[in-house]
C-alpha cells in the first residue's frame, strides 16, 4: 500500500528529536537535529501498518509520561 510522504515543521522535528533523547527510534544510535530524517525516528512505512504504528505511538506516549 503506498503512503504519502509527510512534511514536518521545524518545531515538529525538534519535538521528535527531543522526545527520543537525540537517539534513533529504531536502534538507539545518536543522531543530530540537522541531519536527521523524521522517518528515522518513526518510519513512514508504518503508515501502511496500522498495528505497528499504534504500538510505536503507545511506546512514544509511555516514554513521554516517564519524562
């Protein structure tokens, strides 16, 4: 199933970067704000996989609640 590429604002990019502790969502390696890709934190391919997207969202909310 094809998905539409999403464009993020600078603020949305910063929030995602900050929430994940400046680390890759997938493998936790350090990333920097200027070179990061937003789909590197939450992969866009998950738009075609609703169950995995919901799981990623739940994990992100749990992380925020702990912070």
